C-alpha cells in the first residue's frame, strides 16, 4: 500500500498545493486503497495488486488538462525532499541551534566572569585582568569554534536554508505541519519563560544594591548569567521553529526576508565584535571594568531597535 | 478491452447513467463500469476525475461529503436536473451515432 501512496505523492508533489487538487488526491487514494484491498481479497499477491492499481491509474496530464493547470516549470524541477532528509535536516538544525546558543552563552559568561574576578577580594587588579581577560578570550575562542562547527554541519543543507530549492510531497508537508503544530506549545512556553527571565533579571541588581554597594557587581554578574540563559533559550527553541518554517517555506522566508536577514546579519557581524573591543579597551586601558559591562545591554538594545526599524522600513518599501 | 480513445465521448454519459438511481462515489462508479461492461472497459482513475470535474463545472452533477463507518470521508456525487437533461440528449445522440456508423459497418466483417 505504501508503494501506492508514494506513487500518488510523487505525481502530486510538483503540482500546485490547492484545495481542489488535495481533495482529488485524497479521493483517488481512497479509491485505489479500496481497489487494492479488493484485489488482495481475490487472492492477488501484493505486487500484482499494486501493479493493477497503478496500471489503472491513467495519465495525470489528462487531469491537468481538464483542470487547466499550467505547471510552474521552476517549481517542478526542484528535487523532492525525502523523509530521511527532512529528519536529518531537523536534527542538524537542532544541533546547530544548540551550538549557537551555547556559544553565545559562553561569550556572556566570559564577560560575567571577568567582572567577577575584579570583585573577588583576594585578587590584585593585574591578576584579575590577566585571568579574566584570558578566560574571556578562551571562552570566545571556544564559542567561535562552536559557531564554525555549527555552520559546517549545516553547509550541506544550503539548498534548503538559503536557496529554498526543494519541493515537498503532500504527505511529508502534512507530516511537517502536524509536527510544527505539536511544537508550537513548547515554543510558546520557551518564549514566555525567556521573556520572564529577561524582565526579572534586573531584580538581581536591586537585591544586590539593597545588600551593599560592594554586592552590586555580583548583582551584575547574576544579571548577565540570567540573560545568558534567556538568550540560550531564545536561540535554541527559535532555531527549531525556524527549521520548520524553512521547510514549509512560510512567508518569513520570502525573497525580501532573505535580503533583510543578510543586511541584519552583516550589521551584527560588525556591531558585536566592536562592542567586545570597546569593552576590552575601556577595561584594559582605562580601567573602567566596574561600569563598561553596560556596553553589552546597550548594544543589544540599539541592535534590537535597528533590526526592528529596518524591518518596518523594508516592509513599507515593498508595499 | 475497449480503448479509452474510442469511448472518450461517452464517459460522461456512462457516469451519469450510474448516478440516475443513486448517488455514488469514485470507486463504486469505476467498479460498476467494470462489472456492467463485463470487464471490457476499465475507466482510468484520471479519466474518472477529469469527467467528474467536467460534469461539476457544467452543473450536471453535485458533490458532497459523506463520512463512512471507518471514519473515511468520501466525496459523493449526485445527478442534477441539468444533468438528467444532458443525459437524455446524449442518449438521443448515441442512437443517431449508432445508426449512422452502422451504415458503414459490414455485418460479415464483425
């Protein structure tokens, strides 16, 4: 029976995904299933039954002519994704999201540790600088390694990620939609949890302030750690959701969005390393460790504002 | 076995005939065609659905959903007034066609 389902799926895969065609496909499948079962009951072997059912299917062009469907040549020539490929893509995306999330968290922890070393009472400033900066650099190096490794893992799926040069059969599309719907609640929960963490993160600062002036730095460290966890959650769960959207080619991955992603990505690649540079220079040269951490939340805020504004501008432009 | 080319113009008539008494669905119709033709004509799946589509578009049949015992949802088809009218016309046409073609068929060759 699977052979018949696959046969129909392959025939319909390159056709437009309309309600009319989906109804016809479902009805045809039901008919073929009945025919198959009846043939089996009459004592035909599995292969014979499948052979007869498929030979009595006819020519799909006849139906397309009747329905006046012009095949979109471009769409039709993209290879069909196999179920195993989809599974592997989802798994790889999950792994990449985890690596990226971990990398970002490591960078933030590095910054938090640096601040912490300065606050520890039995550390001289020189020792704190040396150990703190070394730790930060090591962590950043590991993070970069993770980013590159993640990128390499996803390299073979460039045709899905960047080009969208693939098509899905009805069956796999349905399967993916179900999976995505099932994932929706997990994603919503993760976003809620992450946002709550972000909103509550300054509480650690207030508590520290209430305890003593000295404790404020610990408050900052705690704040950075909490935000690091929140960002990790956003990246990991967001990445999984992203992979579904990419497979289903939801609107976010239209041409405009791809271009937008590129610009925002390019700006991010300049802004964040710049922030780290300012952080290190202001600390190492001007000894501003007690306050210069603020560069990160400020950069985050400005960057967020930039991508939002850019998105709005671009959306208006295309309308 | 009848070739589908020869019978093309009468697929719609055959389907309408089967819907005259009862509403029906795809597989039942194709099974009846096979049985009533003593397995001399098997309508192809794509031919059947092309015909359904054409008949629907012309308003000769109507479709509706019906749930079966095993939870399977099927599309059922029902003949309309216009369909009945068209069927009668086709019967007349066939009578004439048969008459005309018969004049060119030599009895001793069949």
